[in-house]
C-alpha cells in the first residue's frame, strides 16, 4: 500500500490475492481505463460481464468509476482467481486514497481475503479426498 508520486501524478497501490493468483493494482487519476498486463481489461477478461463487474465492484460501490485509471499486473491461477484478486487489491488501494472508504468497503466484505485454496493430494488417494474403488474380494 505505497503512495508514489510520479511527475506530480499520485499513484495509489494495493495487492490482492485469491487462490494462487496475485494482483498488484495501481490507481492513478484519469478517465476510468482498466489495463491488465498491458491489455485492455475487457479483452483480458474475455469480455465477460461477470469478471468485469467483480473486478470493478469497489469503484462502482463508491461511485468512482470514471475517476481513476487502473493498471494491474496479475499472475497465477485462472481468470476467476485473478478477477477476485484485482477486486481485493483495488479495495485496498481505495482505502489508502481515503480512509473513510474503509467502512463502506468493509461492510460489503470487499476487504476480506478469501483464504480458500486447493487442498493437497494425499498418498494412497486419487485426489485430496477421492479414494480408489473398494473391492471386497
């Protein structure tokens, strides 16, 4: 959650994680563009309205859709994990901009890290809990 100043432009950052995805989000005052890994956000998220809605939920909640440009570097996991990681990183960055945003975002559960990850495979089993078929004889 660093605050950097580049050529009099303020940059606010936040990090989000979900499953195995990590998203580093930078907010800059602008016109509301979403750039993910150098691509427009719509094309990176495959024009899915659900992923776009999830990613920009904190801005929509606070009514700041067209106030900030969002630059994201994300890696690991799939699109679902990355969209949720972007949401958390964006919410954390908005908290650094204005601490009063925290209560609104917290009441909607946007500042809570979802700790569910894939359970590890155990020896003697096919997956984490799936056992081979039992044979009586």
